[in-house]
C-alpha cells in the first residue's frame, strides 16, 4: 500500500515538473518575442529564453522587498504587532534587518564558493527561494503581541531572499557578455521595479474597493496587510519558476570539506588581488557607506513615516507606488545620461540628492502643521525614488568598467560580498539611536551618505571609464 502511494506521488511529481517546464518554455518564448519588438538588443541574443527567465526572477522577488521589508509589513510590525508591548517596534525591526545582514554576509561567500566549485548553485537557488516563500506565507498568522515570533520569521524570510538574490546575480556573467551585461542587468532591474509597482497597485486596489463591498468588516485594512504576505508568497512562487527550469547549470559534484575550504581561500585571494587596484578599493569603501545608507532607508522608510508623521498603512502603500514610478523614471533617465556624463558623475549626483532627501525626511516631523510635514516627507520620498536606481545601477556598471577583464568573476563576487559584509551597521545604529527617537536614528543615514560622498569624490575616473 505504501509502495503504491510512493509510486503515485512520484508519478504525480514527475508530471507536475514536466508541466511546469512546459509552462516555463511557453512563458519565456512569449516574452522573448514581445521584448524583440520592444528592446533592440534582444534581437541579437542567442539565449533569449534564458535571459527572460533569469530577468523575471527580479520581477518575482521585488514585491518581497517592496511590500514586506519597506512599505507594508514593516510599519504593520512596528505599529500594530508591537503596539501591545512596551517595546520600540522600529528599533526591533531594524535590529532584525541587522541580524539578517550578519547571517547573509557570513553565508553568501561560503554558499557561493560551494556553488561555483561543486555545481550546487541551482540547489541553493531553489532552496533559499522557497525558504523565503514559506516564511513569508507564515507571516499571515501573526497579530498584535506576536512580536518575537513575527520577527524570527521575517529574519528567516529575509535571509532566504538575500541569499537567493546573491545566487541569482552570480548567473549574470554566464548569460551575458561584456557588450550586453549592462543592458541585460538594467532590463532585469526595470522588470523588478515593474513587479513591485504591480503588486502595490493590486494591494492599493484591494484597500480602496473592499471597504465598499464589505462595509461592516472590522479592521479590514489590517486584514489586507496580513493577506499581502500570501500574495507576495504566491507571486514569488509563480514567477520564479522559469528561472529554475531555464537558467542552465553545470553538473554537480559531491559536497566535500574541500569546497568549504576553497570558499574562504577564494575570499582571501581576491582580497589580496584587489588591494593592487587603488581605484576599486576606494570605490568599494565609499560604497560600503552609501549602500548601507540605502539599505537602512529601504528597511525602515515605511515604519519611519508611520512612527513620526502618522502615516496610515494606505498612505504608505501609495507612497510605495509613487516611489516605484519615480524609480522607473530615474533608472531610465540616468541610464541614458550615464553614457554621456559617465558613471562617476551620476553616482555623485545620486549621493548628494539622497543626502538632501534624507535631511528633508529628518526635519519633516518638526513642523507642527502635519500637512506641511507630510508634504516635505513626500518630496523626500520622490527624490529617493528617482535616485535609488541610478545609485545602484551606476555603481554596478562602474565596477564593471574598473574591473580587469581577466578578474571579472572574482572581483564581482567580492563586490557582492562587501555590499553585504557591513550592511548590518546602518540598521543596527538606527536601532540603537531610535531608543531616543526615530529621527535620531535617521541621522545615521545622513552621516553615511556624507562619508560615502567624501570618500568617493576624489576618485580620478575618465568620463567613459
């Protein structure tokens, strides 16, 4: 009886896998043809389906960052889940983000090296994604007072998300070449913003329409926020499938102690090699600061708006939609501008603007007229939205320009590692200072942008370097 049941399950699983592969192929073929007409560079790609499948992973995972980490679940955690206890919700959330960063900075180089040498990248890719999906779905069950349980699942989900993103990025040098790596990367980035925008619009529509239908339902807004975790989990599960089936992977080996030892040796060797390139070292040190500042904004922006300016959950949702629209615009505009003015100029402008925007967000709560305070914060949010894409995409392209062709993979691996290694620092210091007030915590972000700018400014880089 058990044997027959096992055969039945095996047969069904094989049919499901076959069906998912078939759907993935149809999905990739359809969008490849669509992008042929919309993006000229697609016409010259020989691996269109693989590029589409890889790019749609950004489309799949962006709603997690947008809805869970920044605009909906973070303020829900700080304002609702933590409301019944004498606890600093925004400080605790930022501490959770710091814990995530510590785990990811430790695990990502090990998993990366094991993946590269042992061919287990696809296994870790799928595993980390589904850890995020399942943990995100579980967030639906937490209500007021479930502080530490909710925080643990947020940390687990965020670790899965971050590791999956790191592994996904590692496929880029294999599916692209030096001539089109920037275009493919930017294309995927744009799809990510689109995914975040669509998911926010769906939730905003629910918040507007459902109260008209279910008039007598108590706390409908909070129920929609909880239900958003299910939407994000399902969205991620569905749109990540093509990447699992169509992005190619080398044959795996048996994991041994050698793979783990090689992971640490790889980091040490790359560290010794990269020290010879002073421009890259200075750039990476500057990026540590301004990237940490951005991570802190993403993690705490929505919660800060609710705690200091009394934003409702619906208002933070609208803020998220507006920011994503302006982020799309900023990425497109500065992507074109980068070709004529250079990546360094674009990064400098983005850091200065972000510094100014965060300073506006800092002073906004001091205005006694709440409408003026909110208007200033909205201006700050729009400026942050415009400069988010350029800050990150231009940094990635500048790294590509500065890196010697023979060392692209190892230097980009170190680029990813340094981006995670200290990313706990901003949220941790924010949590520490927010004991006094969330505004004090925001001073950390202002300071990090300032330090990053003064380290980055003296770099001598040609316009097209």
